């Protein structure tokens, strides 16, 4: 059953170089569509600045879109009334990128975890301690941490506290905005294994935003590849990693560090040239064509549409001739 859907979602920002200069439009998210089913993981990947985190904030209604809709269980979240928004906030939680900045340094672990339980009236004062301890045990922490402050924990422990805060209200969907990027590699493995176990136990769906393709391959069911605010390829995880269609997906996978056992196919790709264009001045035609090793005549004139090709969606003239 479909849980979340984005339809023609756009978010533009007006940017001024100086106080008196005219405005320029920065297209952070430029008309994307995707769907997330119950008990599944959809990953959004791409280089820094491609719009992944803006999508996360739109899905959580932490900002209003320029146009488009986000449907949660068929209801547009941007047209919800106050009571509906409160129910939505309970059903959809976020794990932020930086566990050092996302916890209040003046609040104990007990204060942090108990607050959402109080707001949504899921536990009363008499049973609150037991409820908080129960949530902490799910993420591998014990009752001895209740009265400690964030500065007393390591980065991995802080991220476990953030995960516990998200789990406290029993959400149906968790938006994980690069939850591993601020952690050491050894700790990253612990956290992704924790998220995998929680998904198996609770059937929570994840919108997982990351630039680490190794983690995406391990954790996700489907992948949307973003470039300059657009989704350029959308496919099941196994199919995308086995045979990427879009040239940008090819170079992303080729650039990811890998351990290659015998039998694995090596993705061969020409090196990616140049820098990501400014989202204020997106080139005409295919946005990727100035850097594309496989560009040809129509790429600099005609914007390719995201269309179905061989069982997936891809935005490229190689697969969808104009």
C-alpha cells in the first residue's frame, strides 16, 4: 500500500547578489515525482547541493513548496488543518544529519525522549520513566543514561538517542537525512545495522537520504538519483546497481569505493569532467550535458523527460529518443 507520494514538487528560492540587484531564482527542487510504499525504503542519492535535504524538509512540511503536492496516505499535507497536522507529525519523524547539533545540550536524555510522549499524550507521568527506558532499550541504551546530557555521549550514542526520539511516538515513516555522514565508519555500520533491525521489527518505512552508495545498496529497496533538483533515474536498488542507465548514475557508482569479490561486474565509465553547474544558472537542454561523457547532438538543446524505459524511469536521450 502506498504511504507517501510527491507530485510535481518544486521549491524555488529568490537569491539577490546585492541589495539593489535584481533577483535570481535558485531551483532547489524542480518538479520531482516519487512514491514510497509501506514497509519499504526509498533512497535519494546525488552530489551535495542536488536538493536531497530540501526534499526532506518539504516532505516533513518544514517549508512550503513553490508548487506541487506531497500526499501522505492520499491526503495533501499542505492542505491539512491543525488537528491533521498534529497526527501527521506523530506519523512522520526525522533523524537529522548531525547528532551533535540536533540535541538540546541543556536537556537530559529523559527530557528529550519524554517530550514527544507528553505532546502526543502517549504516556502519563506515572509510567513515563518505564516508557522512556523501553524506547532506549530498542536502540541499545540503558536506564543509566536517563539523567545524562548530550555532551557525555559519543557521536554514535547521540545518534542512537536521536533515533530513540523518533521511535518514541511509533511513527509509520522516518525521514533519515544523511544520518551517518557525521559518524566514523565503524560507528556507521552499527547505526545502519540498528536501522535495519528496527525496520524488520516495526515495519517502519524510510525515506533515506544519503551520498554513501554502499549504504544505499545495503539498506534501500528503490533509489531515486537526483541532479540539480531533478530525479534523473528511478529504479529498484538491485537493478540500478547491476546496470545503471543514466550516465550520471554510471559515474556515481563508478566513483564509489568498493571491495570486489570474484564475479562482481566492474562498472566502467569515463571520468566525470567539470563542476556541478549553479542551480541559479542551469544549462539549456539536459542539465548534465556539459559534464556527460556520452552526450550527443540533442543533449544541449532538448530537456529529456523522465520516462519509463525497460522497467524503470530514466531522463536521458540515450534511452528515450526525442
